[in-house]
C-alpha cells in the first residue's frame, strides 16, 4: 500500500515517542533492513498473475488483519497477555553432528522455520534466521527464546538457500550477509525478494526468483515454488513481494516446506501434483482467531499434511519467537493430540538432526519447559522491549487504515 501522509505522520510520531538516544538506536540500520522500495520491486514482479493493482494477492480471499472493531481487543491482549507465549524454563538445545556427506533424507531443525534439509545427497537451507531479534529495529521487536544451536559458519556447504517470504522471522539481513561469504549456494526465492537481496549485495548469479508453480533445478534437485496463503512486507509496505511454500524433489525423495501459511485447499492439489512427500515441515505456531486465514493452527497442519500425502511431519514456526498469545508449548501439545494415528510426527530439540528414514522414538521434552503463564511471578517480556514505546507505537498502528 502507498505510504500515506497519515502513516508517515504515525511513523514520525512513534519515532519521537522515546528519548533521542533510544530512537537513534531503534532506527539504526532501518532503511537497509526494510529491503527494496516499492518502485524498485515493481518491474520484476509485474508479469505475475498473482500481481494486480500494484500488489500480490492470495488466490482465496484472505484478510491479513482483523477489522478495526477487533483491534482494540487485540491491543488489550498485546499488553496483558504478551508474556503468555514465553517458556516457563530454559529450552534445551542439541548440538547437531552434521555429516560430511549429506544423507538420503535427514533434517536438522534450528528453531522456528529455520532448518537444514539433507535430501538425496544434497543440502538445502530453509528460511535461515540466526539473528537475536526478528524486527527492523535492534531495540524493539521479538527476541530469541533460545540460543542459536550452531554458528552459521559451522554449517557444511549447502546446495541452495530457500526463502518462503520476506517477513523478519524468515528473511534475515545479517544471516543473508553471512551466507554471502560462508556459502556459495544460490538463494531461491519467491518473486520480488530478489530485489531485497540485490540491495543487500547478493550478486545476480546467486539469485533465482520464481512465481508460484515455477521451478528450478539445483544439482539433482527440483525446487518448485508453490502456493501459500499469507502476506508479505517488512514495514508498512505490504504484499509487494510474493510469499510461497516449496516442494523439494530429488530422484528418490520429496519434501514439502510450508514456510508460513494459513490452511488452503491448494495443499490437496499440490499433494496430487508434486507429492506424496516423505517429509513435510509445516507451521503450527503464532495462530490466533484474528489472523486465522494467514497462520494455520496445529489441527490444520495435520490436515494439510494429509492433503499433501505426507509421511513424516516436522512442526515448525513455534518455540523460538513469541509472536502470538498462546502458551509456549500449546502448539506442539495440540499437534500431538490432533496427530495421534493420523500422522507420524517428529519434534526435535532445536539443533537436533533427525534421520527421517529411521526417526527416533518421540520424546516429550516440551512439557517440562512449560509456559511462563504457569509460573507464580510474571517474567519480563523478552518480546516487547520498551513497554512505553511499544504501547505508543501499537496504538498509532491501530489507528491506521488497512
Ligand atoms: Zn509471515
Ligand atoms: Zn512467520
């Protein structure tokens, strides 16, 4: 959407809400992290059937934000229930032992949507986010609830880096910059995100941009950009880059990476066309009734897994960042109840490598971590930063039109 005078005024007002030093820190690096401008993005994406009226659209009618009438309740939740999503104790980590030769089918989950896939002897890095905070600002926005399980430069060489969309919890500028030197693999991304990458110094020959149903081959793998039901944007500009899920197909195995999506009947069509899948990585966290269309819940993840013809389901998009109001362990607890005999689920520790062809028995490690909501005293919210500034900021955002 265009940056209206009202939005610009709100941004300025928010910037003035705190002490000068704080605001300077908050704004430091902001223009670069925000990514490409709308003007630069437009020529790249104009040919896509998903791109009309200056922005990308879901195939199904999809409200990304609740109506103004519901926002007051959301803001109340933001102030009163934000801490509910924090863990009750330390999240245990595993230090992965990554083999020199990539396996037939294995996956290492690093937390949230970041994972390293080994498939048919090649490696694909999925939505790598190594930063401490997922926000345009180094001062406010959600911070990690656990450390990164392994330094980025200790990963073995990968064959491709796949990105689902440009939200901060999936596309991280410092991580991209480090991968530029520590790896030589191409970034395979949905339409429009190439402009962010070019602006951050990624050379053209390391960028492959695809529309939904487009595919590219990397080594012996076919990477197909597939539909997702979501939205995009790194600040007030929304939906000028495409969002996607991905099918990774090798000569012997197939994997589906959901990224960040609401439930869509497209999963059944994708399963019939590109599946069945030996492994699905599907989002289960950050759900809320107010944004149900763009973030599926655990029960819908099980349904999507079935639609896709999935064999093993690895839940993603939970545990690492506090992005909604559900209890920290609730997504995985609901998933386990919904899956029962309907799906084979693996829930690795952050950093744990799973041999998908011979998965270990499921161990419940999340119940012991628990939720901050169950603790007698309420801890500080790692997600909010300056409460005063966040409150002012969110109030201003709530006044803005969609
Ligand atoms: Zn997202
Ligand atoms: Zn996300």
